[in-house]
């Protein structure tokens, strides 16, 4: 599981749900990248609250070495409900966007 790729796919779906899919493709891609970075950072922060200090160091090391697949596997193994954390962060982000555009 590549964490960022999974988040990017879900952010692409979010673009469609928010009806931003009428924007030029270049703008959509830029939005997807920015949105996925925000969701990714939030998810990692939530996960770091659950991990032990040793596990946090290991995760940080994997991410620093850009070993996305290994980091994803590590998170799935160490954090129960990791996929749910990602989904929740995406939903929270979506709600924030909706409140902002109102």
C-alpha cells in the first residue's frame, strides 16, 4: 500500500464530489497534490499519537528514505484502523472545504 497514492486517489474522488472537476486538468492535478499533502500530513500526525517512540522513529526513518510501500505496510501492521484514519481525515478535510466555500 502506497500511502500517498491511496490518498491521492481519494482526493481525486473528492475533487469530483466537490464539483471541481470542471476546472482545467492542470488545476485539478495541482489541487489533488495540495489536498493529498494536507491529508497525508494530518494522517501522519494522528498516527504518531498512537505509535510508541521506537515505532515513531522507525516510521520517520522509512518516510525519510522515501520507502512509501514499507511505511504503508508498517502503518497497517502497527496502527489498527489505519485506513479509517485516512478516511476520517479526508472527510474532515472535505467538511472544512465545504464550510470555507459557503
